[in-house]
């Protein structure tokens, strides 16, 4: 009886040595067919194309997406850091620009004061810085950083810009309050240089927006005074030294009495802004009476 044949009713089995031989033969045959022929290329490629390639494409796309997000995050982080650096630079440049502008204004003021000092070379003067002023757009009353400790005293005249600004009306050891000639009700005895005629210049804040102060009591029957004539402080002024420039005639009008004239004067100084002034330490009451 064959070793692999069983009687009726018995289980069919194959001895292990024959089974091993069969499987080995099949394996060898498959190896020969695989490496020697293209019999399995199409099915394998079909399976690979159907399952593996889409998977690989998906993985590749996911990798590319993650790489793109990483590059975007890196770019955003770089831009934020660059923006922070630029903001710091802008803040620094803005601060430096403000300082330069302040220095430029101060230099301009100093140059104006130097020119003014040369004009009034015969008077003794002390420079001072404006440290505060009353509310409003105009320097009708302001405080400077010099006082009695610096040799200043009440009624000393103050000049800035183009000419007379005002006089000291309050004072302390290291400060002084200056009331300017544009303040309401402040009177200054003036003189028209071209004709030696006198007038009274009066502060009027309503005119200050136009850079003007009022004048009155001008006796000029011959019409000698015209627009543009220079007006300075007169010798008969009780608080102001003579010869300080007040401004220039702007308008002249005949009064109702037909004996005197009034009008306006364009101030020599700009009362909208100044940071430094010169205080004339010579006193009218002691040297010019």
C-alpha cells in the first residue's frame, strides 16, 4: 500500500518529508518564475499601484504640508522679531529726533538772544530759561529759572526774540514771574523813532492772535507816523528802560476828538513761543531817572 493512501474511512495525510519536498519544490518553482520571468510583475505592480503608491503620495503630501507650516512659522517668528527690532529703532529715532528738534529750537533761540544781546550791548544782561507759563496759547505771564540768587529784582526788563517782552513782577530765590506787554491792561510808554512822537502801548489779548498790541494818545497833527515805523520804549517810561524795541506801527486811526490818534503795533517778539530770555539787570529807577 502507498504510504500516502489510506483505507476507506481513514483520514488522508501526507507524510511530513513528502510535504516538505512538495513545498520546497513549489518555492523553488516560484523563485524561478519570479526571477526568471515577468509572470508576477503585472499583479504585483497592480497591487503596489493600488495600495502602496497612494499611501506614499499621502505621506509625501503630509510631509510637504508639515514642512510648509514649519517654514511659515519660522517666517512669522522671524518677521515678529524683525518688527520688534524695527519698533525699537523707530522709538529710538523718534526720541533722537525730538531731542534734535529741541536742540535746534534752543540753538535758534540762543542765536536770536545773541543777536539781541549785541543790539543792546550797553545793558548788563542775564540769560534765563522759561520753565512754566499760564494756560493758553500766549506767553502773557510766565516763570523763568532765575531769581534773587542770580542778582535779579522786581521790575527788571525782559527781552527775547526781536525785542521787549515784559518785566519781572514777582520773584523768589531761584525763580521770577514775568508779565509781558501783551497782558491786558499793561501800559508801556513808547516812542516812534522816525518822528520822536510818544504814545502809550497797551496790551490786549484779543489782538494777540494777530500779533498786535494797541496804542493810543499819539499826537500827530502832521501825519508823520505811518505803517512800518519803529516803536521803542521812551525815556519817560517809569518801568522800562529807553530804546527797547516794542514793534512796528500797523494801523493808525484818528480819534473822535481829532487831537490824538490810536491804532495797533505789530510786536517785535513772537509771544506764541520762546524758551529762553534775557533779563536786563540795569534798573530804570537807579540809572536813568
